[in-house]
């Protein structure tokens, strides 16, 4: 079985930080797309017939809720990123753990046998 590569705490935290930054960038992109869709929907609102007004209202509500959820998710990713950065700095400044060895025991003295009585 091949040996697996273990990540050090610094590498693991740095990798998680880069993933969190990438996620934040993607969430910004989604948020901008939702905002553009909401503006476009508002722009065509006057040209819709009466049956489409309900659909427009539902879509507007859906887009508003989606933008709110993306904002909440972005805040959660930002908190995770800040926590990872704190962990990274704490791991960099932490003392290495003391070696964990069992205390050595002194050898036991040899047991004396009682002298055999001669008959």
C-alpha cells in the first residue's frame, strides 16, 4: 500500500484559505449576476401583460431571496476565512509539542530467597 502524503497544519490551512477565497470570489460573481437579472426584470416590467405581472412579481421575490441567501453565504465564507487565518498564525507561532515518552522506571532489586534450613 503506498504511503499517503500528509499535509502539515500550515499547508492544510493555506489550502483551505485559498479555497475560501475562491469561494468568496465565486459568490461575488453570483451576486452580481442576480443583481443584473433583477434590474433587467424591472426594466421589462411595464411591457408585460396582466398574466405576466404575477410571474414577474414571483421572479422578483425569488431573485431578492436568492441575493439575500448569497449575502449570508458570503458572510459565512468570510468568517471561515478569518478563522483559518487566525489558526494559521496560531500554528506558526505555537511551540512544538514536547515529546511524549513514558517515564523510565528504576530496575527492581532482586528478591532474596530465604535460606533453606539444613536438617
